[in-house]
């Protein structure tokens, strides 16, 4: 007995290395090749994924708790803060005293602090998100941004070097903060280049020539990343557009990054979330030529439609709002016989839809009103004047014999230009 060491005792004797079993949680596009590298490096690896997957040479666990039960080192590579917290909440009771958790997802420093509070006493935590995509994950050329206590970093450094170059950034949370800072520069730069190419093409500039010229500037590496999608169309997903939008949302960014995030969210709504970030070039170009993906807008703050239309549609920086009428959540007429009450209700619904997209009545370019009785125009006009102040938009008002439901007296639709920063 005196010459035998359990994994727990090994952690006490040799705090500067991890030689026991490694648990790898999350086998997505990045996680699977990273886990394979650990196996190839000779480590004993147990893997787990929400949707059961396997890695040749690794043991597959049925649950996250089972995967970590015998592990000296636990690595998480998941989609975001909520997923990491959910998985580690389930696994935490089975973590061994002296185990070390290395969180390699992109979750931000606040979420890292929350994980520290979640883990049992005696379990270490390192935040080590990575720079690079699927290719570098497979060939071990990622950049690992590692933050944590010096002793914990020393224990896992040799393992992290399996994935690529390790850049120690400071204390707990510093790796997560550095990752967001880097992405807040890289992702908006790519979106900016996409918009630049689209504007230039609209102005008659040859895209190939522009890329050649930009390739001789400090933007050369970015140009080479996007050239294949510009010349050959969609590329295999390495870093998804949806994850890029998520990363910017975590960053607490400035104006330029906020605009980039909004554009990416529009692309996600158009169904491009699982495509590579470079798909933003096609999305932006389509927007400049009038064939952009259309985003359907149905705010929860407005009574649901009957399923045959959306309250609004958005394409590029234009918002088209369907005709709004005075119907409540139950489909009953509000203020029957009362033009002022119906007008107020309709204007309030329009305001909510505009606000959902970052607009107000000041951004309305055209308003079209349908009245069943033009003699009551003054009542409507007084209400409208309280909502639309200052220089008025273009306007059309017509009388109709009836609207689609008895008792409705007014219907209003608008078009708005969404401010660029939104």
C-alpha cells in the first residue's frame, strides 16, 4: 500500500502536472478534433456530448457526471455560458477533490466567476478559450488564451500545448476577457470588409481588383480568408455566423461592434446561423442588390397574428409594418364606434413594433391610413399628432367602404428606415 498512489494523492504530490484521466465535455466542430488530439498524444480520455458521439480511442460516458467522476482534468468546449453552466451544474457533485476544470468555450469573464462559485471547494478552474477554427483544432495550431492561478496554469499547460500555442494572460477570468476583446476586433473587421465590398460593387468597382489591392495592405490575411467565398461561394463551416453573433453579444462592445452584431443577427434570422461567418459576404451583397434574406418580425408585445401574415418584415435597413387595427389578444374590437380610442390603440401597436427593431415614429418614411369614414379624419389626426411630431413622413390617407372585420374604423401601415447603428 505504501508505494501505491491514487489519482487524488498524485495531485498532492505533483501539483505541476496532470497525469491522470482527462474528461472532455462537448464534441462539436471544435471539441471533437481537440479530443482526438488528446487521444493521439497518449492521454486517457473520457468524452461526453449532449447528442451521443464517439471519439476513437476514448471512452464514451452516458452523462457529464459519469464522465468527470474519475477525472483529474475536466475540459469543457460547449456553445456558450448557459450550456457550460448547465453541464457543470450536473457534473459538479461528482468532481474529485483536487480536480482541475479547464473551461475552453467562449463565455466571458462574468460567467467564469459564476463557475468558480459553482464548483466544489478544492477544485481548480482555468479559463482557456481558443483562437482558431476547425482546421487549427485538428492540426494543433490553435492559440490558447489561458487565465487562472499560477499553480493551476502550471498543472494544465502541458495538456493545453497539445492544442497549440499557450498564451497565459493573467489571473482567473483574464483568458475569457482577452478572447472577447480579440473577437470584438476581428468579427466587426470581417463585417466591415463585407459591407465595403458590397458598396464598392454597387459603385462599379471590380471585386477581384479591390481584393488584390487590399491584399497588399495590412488587411492581407483577412482578404485571403474571405477571397474563397467571394470567388467560389459558401465555404465549409469553420466558425459559424451564429457563434460570431453570440460572441459579440457577450463582449459588451462599442458602436461598431454593436452594428456588426445587429447585422449578424439579421443573417441568423435569415437562416444563416449554422453557415460559416464568411456567409456574411453573400448576405450583405444580397442586401445591396435587393435580394437579401427577409426577416419576419412578430414582437411578443403585440397581439399575435392569425398566422396568415407577420406584423412586419425586415430586409436590410428597411422595416415594412403590416396594417394594424384595434383588435385585442382575443381578437375582439377595441373601442367600437370610438375613432379616438381605436386610433390610440393602433398607434400604440405601431410604436411597439417599431421599438422592437430599434425605431420610433421619427424613423418612419411613409404612413398609409385607411378610414371607413373620412368625416372622422380630425379625430384620427389629433391622435396622430401626439405620436408623430416634428417634420412628418410621406403620407397617404384613403377612405374605404369597410375593413376586414365589422366594427373596425381604421387601419394603418408604415415603412421605416432602421438607424444604421441598430
